[in-house]
C-alpha cells in the first residue's frame, strides 16, 4: 500500500480558498479572481517573491511564507508583512 503525501503546493490549495482557482486561471481572469480571493492572491505573491530583492527583503518574504505554511491567519501575516516591509522601506529610503 502506497503512502500518499501532500506537497506544499497542494496543501496551499486545500487550506486557502481560491488558491487552486488562481493557480489554474487564465491570465485574463486573474485580476477578477484576486479581488474575489485576496488571501490566495497574497499567498501567491509571497511565494513568488521568496528570492526577490536583497537579503533583508528575502527574510521578510520568507518569514511571511513560513507563517502561511504554519497555518497562521492570513490577516495577521499580511499585517506583519506590511509592517516589516514598510519598516524596511523607511530604513532604506535614501540608499
């Protein structure tokens, strides 16, 4: 008997409403689905930004992604992500 496991991607699909729809949507329908499913859109944005930017930005994205994978509330993750990113931008505004 084979043991079935879930990948991170399929776990996202089960836990966040609209994730499966956004991941398989045509490019034309994505903006409308992002409005309908903002939590899924946020989680996909975070996953897409994991290795974007400098080390500090990467840490912000990875911390948010880990929190989502750990099942934390998307609202709480988004609040902390926005705070961390705003703090980063204020610190590096004149770099």
